[in-house]
C-alpha cells in the first residue's frame, strides 16, 4: 500500500505569532522546516478575517518553498483575485463562517451557484482545484461533475468521535470516510481524494490506511506536537504514525 502524501497546514504558527502582534514565529520558516522533515506539501488558509495567515505570508510562501502549496480559501471575489495573482499549485475551496473556531463542515457543492464559475476561473489561471466536502456520496458526485481536480474529505466527525472515545461512532465515521473514498474512485480510479481535519498522531492511522487516499492535510495536531518535540520531529512522527 502506498502511504498518502502529507500536507502540513502551518496556520497555527501564524496564530502564535499574531497573538503577540510580532513577527515570530515565522510561518515561512516553519514551512521550510516541514519541507526538510519530509512534508509533501504546505497548506495555508487565508481567512477573510486574517486571524492567522496574512496576505504577505501567502506571497512569501510561494517564493520560499519547493513543494506544492495548497491555499485554502472561501469563495469570495477578494480571495479569487489573490489566488489568481499568487497562483499556488492548489486551491482548496472551503466554507467559512466568521464566528467558527475552525472549518466546521464541508462545503455544500450541490447548492452553490458560484462554484462552476469560480472553479473555471481558478483552473484558467493554471491552478488545480480541490473541494473540501463531507463524506457524502451526493456531494462527492457533484464535486466530480463540477470538474474539480480533487476532493478533500472532511474528517472532523471522525476526529470528534475519537476525542469522545466512542468506539461505535469511530467505526461509523471511519466507514463513512472509507465509503466516500471508494465511491469517488469507483467513478474515476485516477481521481485525487484527499482527507483532513482534526487528525492527530493518535487517530491518523486508520484514515492513512484507507486504500487510495492521495494526501492528508494536517495542521493543529502537528503544531501541537511540535511544542513538545520540535517541528521537524513532529512532521516525521506524523508520517510514521500513518503506520504504512
Ligand atoms: N483541511 C482543511 C480543508 C482545513 O480547512 C483544515 C483546517 O484549516 C485542515 C485540513 C487542517 O485541519 P487541522 O488543523 O485540524 O489538522
């Protein structure tokens, strides 16, 4: 079995920086440590409220790293303009609510008039588009119909069930993610299926071992581990925790 790629989300290095309004710790420096430690990509989320990543980080990151950059963003004209200017390898479109602590659920790609045009404009700028959706077959089917280059399955419900230590719910949520991956690959075996949200070194193995997942995007769990073990080790540790 091929291990999934690891995309490291470095938003929370910027969170730590911003609470003091200073210029350290630097998310770019962090991304370079992740790259050296074997990260296969760097993910960063430019939120409308700029609570962690700032516009300048996005531009600087593009110049600094050699591995693919995945820019997470909401469907707004402002973000579209920034993405088309920066031209990251990937954009992952996510839903965004001002008050949420983190991205709470997947994007509803069925009831969204803006999406077709948005996807086309990003792809015309040479950017590959991923859609962050729940493991729901109707959403997956629609994402594929819309011509997305990949989907990212939201693993938040799985992660929550792990936190609650509820074996029945864990098995249920894991099965939902597995079925989602299998459904997408049964429709198109070369389609790229990513997953992420709430994954930690403790809960990642069953997700990493789902056959056919292309990439896992993991942030908070790695940055949290890095407080105790250092960022280089936290990235290596996460890859090891895949268990493949
Ligand atoms: N994938 C997407 C689309 C996200 O929005 C996030 C959070 O920004 C992540 C992955 C990473 O989630 P976590 O920080 O919980 O690992």
